[in-house]
């Protein structure tokens, strides 16, 4: 008999109950007890959802972040919060976000205001965790209260509990050393705490503990490999059996030794590392359990159950009850329940599976393996019909798009002239001053804009009055920019709620869920659009708004688009073709929009690639292949224009050190980047890499309500001019201004324009 289990369940709730409860508690509108009760209800609900499994995860629920939970379990809190007193949950929120529900005054002088924990992306997902901090003073001390309490809740409900923890090596690897302490030097004092934890859990009647070590799918140097051996030999005498879990990729050179570590079982992501199942079987010791992640935990498509059974059945024959099956990774990365989607197109809906549906698929697989396919004949037939329908659907496959893709050649991504030639022609046409000023695209999204947009969506106002409202807002933005004296204007993006959704909604091949929320961090969720079919642009998407904006001013109006790589990286994507192919389809659609804008007389076009870096694979050896097709897609989108048309791109970061050559290869005439917070330090890369085109290093930190002074911005630009020739510098904010208020934006931009004028007078 094969067993079923799950690595983790989404905790935010099918209707984002946890989000709303957290935010209400933080605002002081509900009590701690109410929040804790809601947490317990969600856990109970999620265990009920998983009742059919042989093992359900315990400890995967979190009020903020599972990595921060682990830091509390290990007693590893940043020094700055160690003096905290009061309620543990409030302290937890203070570590996470710098504050809790209590007014800071109540704890003034002790633990009122404190820096929030640093956040970063959890492997290649869009989930952000609180980075563990280490130093020479780090001391670990077990606090198993959370896990023990949740175990007893689970026990009361009759759940067959399998606690989930982050393994010691991954915990160290994803943290940050605040001094020179080598993280591995902390391992000897960390391991006894893990051992103690495992024994406490065993003492609670636990048989199996899932210990997550996703760093095994990345490149590890000899010290870290060695440390794995030390750690798992040290933990082998603990009384709980360990299921060592890996996910998000292939193990490759790590597979053989990792699977031979002395644990009771091993979990392999058989979606991403399907090729490694057979070698894994050969390396597997005869007493060990092999858990195979056969349902994709990172996307929203139905699994082809028959195809899985075809390869899984022989594995089952070989392993018998030593085979466990599960989703590939925690279901944290998918929405909770497809049943909530009452508005979604029925045909597309029939191709999808969210967390609850994925667990049902797992159940069908287990019954087929254990009792024979006959007993789930109807389920398998229905699944096959859906999977087949999707495969053949004309909604998915558009021959014209495939033909256009086949026509792509190197020339498509090639500008006509070289940068120097283009720059000259553009200068003649645009007649911009030195240190030209511009903004990144959006202006404040006022309450009126949001109301107009949601009323229009709900059908409460007509298309004409919606258009009038947006045009009024565009006119306001243009008026303000003219008064400020900016050089290259933008229309302000009032009509866009989101830079990806806006385009996805207008492209064939995209669908949108109503409740397809996925946790991004803390109480924040995103609702990625679903890219299901060949991408086709039925009509122009931005031209009317841009043309209207241009009609209001004699200054150049910048057309504003989201790039193909960013649209791709922020969507749920197809699993029936490589990402690179979907990206090229998006590139062709954006290219048409670029050319339409150019035909409409738009002289400057910005194509945002805010998420280009996010798509980097986990393994460095795979970076270049990704960068090649990503850059290629950008070039296809951007480079069809005449030399006179100026192409801008924008990125919300400037950690370019390792990818600067690819960034340069995009060949945008101008790139604007985020740099102000780093005090221009991020520009160090330009000391040794001679970036060939123009750059606008952000001088205004738009994440902060503070108004930067003219002098501050001049100083930043002077630093930039030390690395980049002054004649190739632009002056602009870090990013779009949509989250700010007009009363903040106006004085900041006034200072920015003044700074540019002073720079022109002094530096050129
Ligand atoms: N043009 C977008 C804006 O200004 C860019 C946003 C982003 O880079 N994330 O809002
Ligand atoms: Zn940005």
C-alpha cells in the first residue's frame, strides 16, 4: 500500500480569512484572542481538508512566516528584540514587521519601535520569508511550545500528524551573518537543539517528522556537503523518523549522497526531477521510504493522472509500502479552492486544480495504486477527458501565433542603427537638456481613480463616464508635470490597477480568477493571472490613452508598457510548453503594441522589466540559458522601432553585478533603476563594466513618505557621475509613484527638477 501525505497547506484561507484577521488585529480592531481563535479554526479546517491523507502536515500553519516560526522554535531572535517582554505573539509580530497591535508608546523605552526583519524570496517562488540573523553571539535554545500545542490540537481531531520543520542546513543557508561569523561554524551548537526538538516531538507520539532541505536542489560547495553528512549522522539516533524533503528542482550531483544520508525517508520533487526517480530508486537503501511529489505544487493545472500512473505503477510494484506520494512541494504556492471560482469560464475552469483539488487528485492516484485503476475508473476518465480537451482546445492553440513564432529570426531583435547613431538621431528629435528628468510611469492612485475603476468593473458607470474620469486624471497628471518642468512626461497609468493584469486582461490566452490568492508575505497576497493559451493581441492596449495624453502637451509623452519577461514571471504559466516559448509569444504581442505606439507618433516608449531578475534559476549554471531567452524576448518586443524612437526599460532594483552583461545586451537606449536607498553603492558595478547606453539611477526613494531634498539628490547624482559619463545620465525616481500621495510627490519632484537644473549648470 502506498501512503499519501502533504508537505504543507496554504494557510491564508480560501477567502483570505487570515489576512483580514491579521490586519484587523494590527489596527487594534480585534483582540489577540480573536486572532488566535481564527488561527485554530483555519488549522482545523485545513486538517479536515486533508483528512483523507495518511499523514497531514502540522506546523505548516503560520501567523506570518514559517521561517520566522523556525527562528522562534530555535530561540534565534535578533539581538535588538531580545529584551522584549509581554505577549509572545506580539513579540513575534514585532520581529516580523517592526510593530504589533499595541501602540509603540505602551512599550516606549523597551520594545516600542524596532527595525522589521529583512525579507527575501523563498527560493524561486514569490513567497518572501524573514531572514534569520546570525552573529558570533548567536545562541540557540529550544522553544517547542508552538509545535507541541499544534500537535495536541491535531491529536484531538484524530489527525495523523507529521510535523514539518526546516532542516538545519537550509536554515543556516538562507540566513544572514551579521558579522564575520561563518554560518557553518554555528552548526555544532545548532544540532543539539534539533536533536532535542526531534525527541520532544517523538515524545508527543510522533512517528515521522518532515525535515525540509530545499538547498539540496542548489549548487553546494564541499563544506556544505560535508556539513550535511555531519548533521544527519548526528540526528540519526533521535527517536523520530526523518523524511528528508527536497523540492523546487533536481538534485543532480547531490542526489546520490543526499539520498544515502541516514534518514528514514526521502522526498523527491518528481515534477521537476522526474528524471531522477529511477536513479533515486537505485540509490535507495532497502529500509527507506521514498516519497514522490507527483502533483505540481507550483501551478494550477490538473495533473494528467493516467500519465502519472503509467510511470508510477512500476515504481509502486518495486517499493510497495515504502512508496509515499504527495504534491511536489508545499501547496503554499497555489490558491486554496477552485470551487470558489464561480465566474471563471467553465471550459478553462475544467482544466484547473487548486490546493483542495490537488489533494483529491492525490487520493485518486493512491486508490488506483492500492486498489487498482478499476475502482477509480470514473475519476480517471473524467480527468483524462479534461486533460485531453485542454490539449486539443482551440482556446489554447492558435495556429497564427505558432506561425508568427516560427518566423522569429535574429533580425527581429535587432535595432536598425547602433546606439551611438540612434542617440544622435534621438537627441536631434527630442531636444532634451543634459540630465533630462522623467518619472517611471505611475502617478498616485487616488481614491477617485479606484472608485471609478471598481464602479466601471461592476457595471455601475458607463464606458463613457469611465473614460471621462480617466482622461480627467491623465489631464491632471500632465498639468502637474508641465508645471513641475519635467522633460519627458508620462500619462500616469490611472487606468491600470496592476501592471501585469492590465495587459493580461486585454490579451487572448489569459484568464483571471476571483479568489486565486497566493501568499506573498505576512498578510500580503497576490493573484497571479493564468496564462493558459497562445498569446494574441486582438487590438491596441494603450494607444488611445497615450495619444490623448500626448495631445495635451508639446513635451514628449512616454508610452508605458510591461515587458514580456515580467508578464511571464508574475503569472501562472503553461506547463505544456517551455517558459521561453510563452515569453516569445508575449514578446510578439508587446512588439505590436510598441509599433502601434510608434505609428501614433509616440517618440519615447518604456518597457518595464521589473521582474527580470526574479526568473533566475536556482542553479547558477542555468542562469545564462534563462538570461538568453529573457533578453531575446525583450529585444523582440522593443527593437522593431526606428532609430529615432527612444526605448526605455525600468527595473526595480540594481543588483546587476552578476547579470550586467545581459542587461546591456537588452540594448535599451535608457534604463532606469532603483538606487537611492543604497546611496548609489549599487552602481559600483559600473566601475568595471562600461555600460554603453543611458542610465537613470533613481534619486527619490518612493517607498518612503519622506521628501528628498534638492541637495540630497544632487549628491546622489554626483556620485553617479563618478561612474557613468554625465552626458548619459537621467534624473528620475526609483520607481512608479502610485503608492504615494500627490502632496508627497509634488514637493519631491519639485526638488528633483531643481536638482537637475543645478547639475546642468555645474556638471556639464
Ligand atoms: N511603470 C510602472 C509604474 O510606474 C513600473 C512599476 C514597477 O516597476 N514595479 O508603476
Ligand atoms: Zn520599479
